């Protein structure tokens, strides 16, 4: 089910076992906190996050009666899937006792979560909730509520500007509101530009991955330009990214497996290594050569073009890259 339907369920009763997943980490944490407050779950709550995960510990926790007659709330957050047999056992235990609850925040991709949903069915006493990447319309009420709670004087337009600057990341926006409240004065868009660090570099990386995966990119380009990135900086980032993919591609052909320390001089995070390795394996050397030539020609065109034409040239330059892949 989706968030609106889940909210309706919460008005009636708290589901005993819930799978949370999707592209909105803030909302997953929001509903976990909601359960804690509604159940008045204190020190007896068992939270197993990522490497802390231990099935036997989780099972024993839900198998025992609360020492003080309170609630047994098991919270698990992990980017790896819990085996189905283990999930089914925990869901069954959560439904056996009226004081037991089990929340599973899956931090992997929404696509991978599909196999987990079969354990969280109504028949088995569970529900699953998928969240989507937040947009300004959905995020604004939450930011306004947070601002009122902490006594921050900030207008509607400044909040919109904050969401745009932080690429609609609600968790980051909420943290920045706490920091801005320290000022003790009315916060404007100019204050946000001065004090809040933009997530534009992350958005550029997202754009380039979308290009190589042949996904629609016009919306991401538009967002980058709205964040204040100019055509030249996006071009430079694209050249750098393509060069990285080329280096990985060439290293794999020579050595079989990429050594990122040797290629880059440092070791990127695992998910970055996996992502770029997959792209490098997929793209052909001939295509990379054409992309390099295209970027060199585009650089000359951008430098010679009037300012009014550069944005159009940027769109066409990036879209054409996908034709070579």
C-alpha cells in the first residue's frame, strides 16, 4: 500500500508487522518514531540496524513477555534482505502477542523489495508501505509543521527554496531547519543561500548515471540549472565522469577486475564502485570515443555561443550522448 492508505489504517489501529521501503528515508524514520510515541516504547525497544542484525536475538526478543508489562517493539533497518523464513517467523511472533510489534525498514532498492512483500500480507498479519521520492508539494506541509514546532520564523518561499537547494531531501531539510532556528530571526531565501550547502554535486552525479542508463534526463537538467549550476560546470563534470568510466573500462580489459585504488588513487564507497563498474562493463570503447569527441566539440560550441543559447546547447549535448550508448 501507499502512504495515504497506511495513514487511514493508523487511524483505526497500529498494524502488528510493517515493511517500510522506497525512496524516502525521512518518512520511514517518521513512522518508526510514530510507533515509538503511540506505543510509549521506551528502553525495552530493540533496534537492530544494519550490521547489528541478529535473527536469534530478534526472535528471542519477540518470544519473551515484556519484563515490565510494556510493549515489545522490534525495529530492524537493513540494506540487505532478511531471508523469508526468518521474516515469516518474526511476523508470526509479532501477531501472537498483543504487546508485540515488528517494523522492518528496508534500505535497499524498491525493486528488490518486491520479494519481501509476500511475507507482509494481510493474511499473515502484516502490511507493506512503499514511499516515493518527495516533491515540494508533499514536503512543504511537513517543513511548515517542523518550523512551527521549533519556533522558526520562515516564509513559504524560503521553505520552497530550501527544498530546491537540497534536492527535495526531507531529512536534510529538517536538519537545516534546526540549524537555522539558532539564528533567532526571520529566515529568508538569502539566508539559506548564505548558510546552506547545496546538494547540486550529488544531483550532477545522479544526472550522469541517468544518462548512461538511458533514462529521461530533462527534469534533472532543469533542476540543476535551478540550483544555480551553469552549463560549463555541468559540461566539466560530464567530461570527468566519462573519463572515469573510460579508465575503469580500460582497466577491466587489461586486468579483468578493476582496482579502484590503482585507477583513482582512492577507494570510493561500495555502491559507487558497483554502479560505475556496471556502467563501464556495459558501454563499448567505440561509444566512449564518440562521446569524448562529442564533448570536445560541445565545449567549443558552448564557449562560442551567446549566453541565451547555452542552455539549449546543454540539453542537446547531454541528450545526444545517449544516442551513442
